[in-house]
């Protein structure tokens, strides 16, 4: 029988390593007041999976109620001319400063995978005669799948996957692989498993020296790590809004296209929202100008509207302040890992250099899967599992506290030393 949390001491744990330090850090946290803006229904539950799905902002529940009841319910189709039609552009401009972009350079539209496909295809098409897309094995697998699909569509293009040590980006090997036959370099800014974070500008410059375009997936960095796409001269970027931007499950993603490229690149999904006169219903497609040409079809308005509050919260807090707390959370977690978890078999699988680490910390353990289930089912801590043996600890600066980290570490220790996790060896779930 699985254990229940009555079998474990859920803390707090005064007198244990780091307890007083956690209280001091929370007392001086300038972002502490943002926690009240999120729906937190269980005070004993410690949520460490914001790198996968952010918490629900209270303002989002209020906003979506207005969209449903007032706009859809009362104004009905008139709402298209009262804000819906421009919403994806307005949200793009709201999000743009968080990634170092300007007005008219970002739209919130479609899913990350669809946006990645559109931009990857456009980039390869814009580099005829080149036969390589370069990526690495730290990239999110679906990105690699999409890149493979794009390569297959062009026939003689191949995806070259550069191998890493499993934690750090293979910068030297990438540099050696990027050459005058490379059409596109496509990487994750912050890598999904280890949290390794590339330095955008040098990698982009390496690609540009070879004449290749760059496409960065910012899904695991936007809202937690400072991003300067303009300063780094990045060509193209995509990212989701449901992690550190707290946009909701499956919320629409964003895409960025450098202004100089917007009229040069071809969107392969020539759908009506990208038409220069969509309501003429002309059977001949004529692309519109600017970032709107990378639209596809009608947007999911309810989900689109739900992203606004999370983006505004991050903008108000300020990405530099968020990053400062993120670094402090990560360093505190790693300090406690070293003293409390490393002796019982947990391995650090994130960079030790904080400048090269995003907002989540990865741990390895031979029993990572049953430990993850025991933490959720018995210890009231929700971490994240990634096969085969990775535990990701998402540290979301707007609502994660230092006290939560301290308590979670002690619960991890208790689950393993008590053998509670052995009761979950056969646990099976479709979504992990």
C-alpha cells in the first residue's frame, strides 16, 4: 500500500541545516509579496514544478471570467472588433521587453512546436544550397522531431545532433560543426533537463560567421532568465507561456522574428490570418507585412487572454530582480543538496556555475521515478521527473520560498532514508 503523508513528518524542521538561513532569506526577499497573487489552496503542499506548469495567478481567474461572461457572453462576435483581433499582437508587444525585443517583433500565437516549424522551415528555405541544421542532444526532443520533419521536406537537408556530456552545452563541438553548409542553428536557450543556459550572443555570432541563421527555443528561460534577442542579434526565437509566465496549461506560445527578416522569410502555413486582406476571402494568398505574416488561423481567444496576467506580473517584478532571486534559490538548494542529499545517492546534474544555469536544478538518482511518486503522494512535494532517472526542481521566484526549499529537502531525505519510495516502484502514469 502506498504511504500517506500521515506516515511522514512534514515539518517544519527547526534545528536542521539551513533552517534559520531560509527564514532570514525569506524575510528580506523583495519579491515575497508576489506569492499572494497566486492561487495556493494547500498550505502544506510544496510546488516545485513551475518549470513545467506555472501556478494559477488570481488575476487570471478574474480576467478569464470577464472574457467569458462579458466579451463572449454579452458582446458575442462584436468582441472581435473590440480587442480580440489585435490581442495576439498586443500580448506580443507586452511580452517583447522580457526577451529583449521591440514592438512589432513578437506575436503570441499557436504552440511552440508549430511556431518552431514555421520559423525553421522559413530559415532553411532562406538558405538555399545549404544542407545542414545543427542542434544538440540537450535540445527538447520535440524540437529535434520538428527539425527532422523540416529537413525531410527539403530532401537533401539533414539534422546534425551534437553530443554533450549530458549537462553542459557542447559549445566547442558546435563551433566545429557549424560551417558554410549550415542553414540553421537551432538550440534551447535553457536546456530542459540540466538547466544549462547558453550565452546567446557568442553562439549566435558563431552561426552568423558561417552565414547560418539562428533559432532559439526560450521556453525554459522566458520569465526567469534575462534574454536580449536584439543585443545578441538573434534571428528567430520561440517559447511557451505556461512555465515561468504562468499562462495556463497548453497556453499559446510566442515567436520572434528579427525586423530585417520579416519581409524576407516565407511562412509555410499560409493561412488566412496572415493574408494582407483576410476578410476579402480571396482564393489567392497574399502575405501581409510585418510580424502578422507569421500568423496561421484563428487564435484560441480564451487561452490567449489567460496569458496576460502572468506576463504582466513578470514585467512588474522585473526580470533582473527575478533572476537575482532565482540565483539565490538555486544556490541555496544546491548547498542543501550537498549536505543533505548527496550522501544518500542524489547526484547534481545541473551546471555548478550559476551564470550557466537557468531557474531549475536537476538531480539524478537510481530510484528517481519512485522517489518522484513518493514525494507527490506521500510527502506533499511536487517535483518533476524526466526519464530515465532525472528529478527536476523548478524554482519559480514569484512564488517559491526559501523555507519551502528547506522543507522539501528534508522531506526528500526522509522519503529515501525511511524507504517510503520503495512502495512506489510499480507506480505507472501516462504523464510524468
